[in-house]
C-alpha cells in the first residue's frame, strides 16, 4: 500500500543537521526536477525580497521565510516526518508509532511537495516555504512542472498495490493515477454528521478532516493491515472502528471515493 499525504504549510524549526543531499532522496528519478525548482527558488529568494514574497504569496509576518529559502542549499536538514507539522501530522504521530509501524511508514508514506515532488518520511530535507499553488517566474506553475516527472516515478513506486490518496487539491493536481492504477486508488472524504431538526446533516469540516485522516493512517500502520483494493480498504477501516460508506465505482480508470462519517469534532 502506498499512502500519499499533503505537506504542511508550516514546518518545524531545524537548528542543526547535515546539509541537503538531493540525490539521496527517495524517488531518485525526480532529482533533476527537484534541482530545477531548488535552483530557481533559491535564486528568487536571494534577490528582491518583495518580489519573492509576492511570488510565494507570503504575508508581511512571513517575510523571514524568504531568507530561509535563500539558504536552502546549506540549511540543516531533518527527516521529512519531523519537518512537516500541523493537524494531520499531530494525529498521525509518527514519533510515537511502534517500531513495526515506523518501518511500515518508511516504506509506504509519501509526502507531496511543490519543492521536492514527493519525499519519504525518512528523507532528510530542510524547512522551506513553497506551496502547491506557486508559479515561479522561470518554471511556471509548479503543479504542471511536476506532472511529467511524477507520472514516470509514481506508478513504479505504487507497483501493483493499493494507493490511498489523502492529498489536498493543490497537490492532487501534481499527479493523477491512470488506468488500472487509478482503479486501485482510493480517496477519502471526511463528513461530520449532525442532527438538525431531527434530520441528519453532513458537512465537510477542514480541521477534523485532517485529524481524521491522520488517525486513519496511524491505525492502518499500527494494525499491519495490507488491503489491496479500495473495497478491502473500506472493510479494513470498518474493522478499525470507522464508519465508512463507499461510493459505486466511478468507471474504468477512475479512483474510488470512501466517505468516513464522524459525529464528534
């Protein structure tokens, strides 16, 4: 099973560690594309600070992120699983997983990134600021930049197993599974169920969506479950205590959507 995660906008502070070695990251076929983004991002952030802030969509309060990006080549690194923070990663709790679950995480989790394309949770990266919607002056929209390289790398990484796609829309635009791989792909939508005037109402709640997805991944890693199809995944999640509704197959070459229903936020 391959699990695709979104990054977090905020990153943990890194005070020491080895410098970046782009060739040592997972999915080495992405190295050239990573170098291209890294070169342009460093160049952009080493020049006009206001232009860099505008391109990256950074507020005045995040001005300091420009200087951090300028020094990415020599900045200290930590495993990506420690760099990414926020609601999903707090709920996932990589550091507190059992040893067996940590091994499964290192094999099965990929975090999508506008800068790196996708990285494993053990890959050492520096803290950076570059979101999926960024359009760099030379490379253009980063989502489009990554489509070709990821189309080459991801099918090999997925093999003939299940893909659990938990990415947000900005990162889902970087790569879409096709053909038989798409049919082995499941996406998850988290719905909050409440009673309004005696009738059920379901809504999407962003914060709880992220927390629930983090808990789902943690439960799968700890259980050692190895579902191979979206239908098997739905059954596994029910066994793990989740309320899951699976939509009808969307047709040949299309992913399957699973709705996870929650009643408490």
